[in-house]
C-alpha cells in the first residue's frame, strides 16, 4: 500500500477521535494539537493496528509525535 493510500485511511480512522475538528497536516501533533490523552492514543493505535493488520510497538509509539511520522511508520510496517 502506498503512502497516499495509508494517509487517506488513517485520516478516516482519526475522524472520530478528532473531537475539536483540528485540520490534520503532516506536522500535526497528537498531544498538543489534537489533545489526545493516553486512553485516546491507545484506542487510536488499536484502530490503526486492526485496519492495517500490523503491530506498532510501544517503542515505536513513543517515537511518533506527528501525524506525518505516524503515516511513515504505518507505511513502513505495511511493507515488512
């Protein structure tokens, strides 16, 4: 799956979690811009893992701060 397709699907998955309707860009942060708390992050990651049939390790999650980094990580995991 190419990066653009992964991006589009993650945007769909993010919609119900984006309670404030923040415009999501590559630089959007989950903690600051989207104000995701730890429970929301866990639910969002679970939705992504289910959709793409991947596992995002806790170490990988800790390194992901922006939406663009998330798309890159999911795209890379899809290729493995």
